[in-house]
């Protein structure tokens, strides 16, 4: 049997098809990378899903024959299909404003406590449940497919919903890991649009004949941890399983998902008040976490400074005055696309601080603010779950940012192990590899990552007083 696997990884700003080889250790090769930008039409923000699918086929063609294919992506967004399987329209981008006020109306009608007790999900304005309640074509739909499930359907012709991503919809019962049909009915949503649930590792099916003909080869497609954070947490190179000494993780990219891995959900009133989420992980685990706005802040700043060099900005930011200005990265004002430096400046003025005076100062502000966001999420995850944390694993693209890694260690007062940067891809292929019998369990997967991927360790440096004072300004 071939030990090569293909991972389709769709991120919120770019996508890629990666080729993994487990013949000797675990090595990755990029077959194809492509941009993923929103498209605004008549005031509405969409994903270019057909363009993304075209690029996926290009990447699979370049990858060549493999043992299997797995697909992961960002969460919450979906497409509606009619009874023939045709898409009713391009998926709307989660940063679109169509859900304004919906969460508040749901809380008033159903009760925030009741909703949380079933789904365990943090309140974010773009959660799938709120998008569906703002959906004008819901009555025409026969099926709702989340983004990775949609790609899987186009590749194989088989519809379903992988459970780690389904847990981000607000419509999954976090205890039973089944669709919460009484809640769906109470919300007035059509339960018939919810497809059968799948588990990571389940076989979707073989490639459709036309797809195989287009890329020149065929292979089975398997469900993986199709929420990209679920795959990323699989690849956290922790030395202990979920039942052992606790670690915290920060899956850092466009968003930072910061929390701990648990054997079951935390559904206390305190957890709901802190807006912590309980998302389904691999092998019955729970990803107990909170979203932090992430490197989106920096990405949008860079868009406002055409021609700027991130490497040079990071070097300059390291020399800027510490804690000159910090913001709460999760303020709603930072969610939409647009002029991020102007919004950061306005938030600084609102909180009685002088705005940054240069791009390097803005970068320092963003990275210190993100580290404070990581600190607050890790601190609350420990407090609310009752688990002590010995180390923070920072994985994903943000692990390449040495300044952010050191700031996170300093802010948390804990060692930070940075890497792997390709955690999502690694988790994707490791679930496929287990289905093929090449690894046995989550502990072995993580040991393989630790043995094969470059990692860096950052120890806390300096005192906590500066971080404590900065946190008091924003939290």
C-alpha cells in the first residue's frame, strides 16, 4: 500500500493541496497553493467556492496518485443544495453583516442558557445557526453542507457532515454528538436539511468518474477532522494524552483558537458567561476554547500598507517601547475587512491611549494585544476547566512569528513550544494514516509529529508586572 496521502486544506485567506509521505517518518510537500479572497457583490460578501474547487482539482492533479484524500477548512460557513444536488448560491462569507442582531433575537426567544446547555457553543455573530436564521433561500433547500463536506460531495457524490465541524454550527448536541433535533425544531429550522453525521476516518467514497478523469487518477476520500482547528489539535506535539498532564494550545493563523483539550464538555454558567466553546475533537475529546481575533489584525494592517516588508516590520517592532498601546483584539469593531490601522487608532483613543505612531509601533501593538488575548483565554480555560497547564503549544502559521511566540510565553508566564507550522495538514493526514493502519492512536500521532517536525521552545522572560498592567487596560 502507498504511504502517500493528500490533504486539501482551505484556510480563510489561502488554500493548498499538500502531499504527505509516511514512508520514513513524516514529510510534507506542497503540491499547489492558491489565494482565497472574498468577493463582494451588491453589498454581500461571498466565498468564491467554484474558483476554490478548480484550484483543488489543479492541486490534486499535481499531487499524483495517493492512498486517500482528506479535506479540511474553516468552520461555520455552508452551501445550500436543492433536491437535485445543485448549489442554490455561492456561500456567504462569515464576515458579512447579514447576521447583525440575530444572536440577540435567538437569545431572547430560546434563551442563551438553553442554547448553551445543548450545543456548548460560544456566541459568535457568524455561527451557522445565526446564518441559517438569516438565510433567505432556506425554504428552497434540501441539504446544507459545510464547506469541507461540500468539497467532499463534489469529489465523491456522497453527502454528509463530519462531526468536528458540525459541532461549530450550534445545532449539534455536545453531549451525544448527534444533531439536536428538538433545538432545531424550536428554532424553526427545517431538520431535513441536516445530512448524516460522519466521524473522522470514515470513508466518504471513491472519486467520481468525471473527477478521476480530470485529474488523471483515483483514490478514496476520507473524513478527517474537517474543522481545521480539529486537525491542528491532532498535531499538537504534546508528550501526554488527554488524560495526562494538561497542555494548552493556541492554533494561530487568521484566528487564534486558544484553550485546552478535555475528555468532556464544560457547560457551567461560568463557562457560558466567559463565552467559552465546547467543540468536538478527535476520539471523543472536546476542544474547550475561545476564539481570539488572531493574525487577521496584522493581515489587515499589511493590506493598508502596500509594499511593506513584514520581516523588516517585525525587526523594528521588537525595538519599539513595550506596552505603549494595547487593545482587546476581540472587540467587534475589528471583525469586518477594512482599514485596520484606523480602527486600532480609534480604539486606542477610546481607551485613553495614544495611538501608535508608525507601522512598526502598530505591529508591536497587535502582537502584544494578541499575546494578551492568548493569556486571557489560557487563564480562563484553566480556571473554568479546573486543569493546570504546564506548557502552551502554539501551532499553525503564527508559530513562525518568533516575536509573537516570545510575547505569548511572557504574557502567559509559561513555556511556549512553537510548531509545527503545518499542524492542520499534519492532523489531516494522520487521521487518514490511522484509517490505513499506519498509526494506532492519538498519542502515537503526536509522538510522530514531535519526532519529525522542527519545534522551538520559548521560556518566559522578564517580569509579569508590565503584562498585568497592560491586561488591566483592555480586560
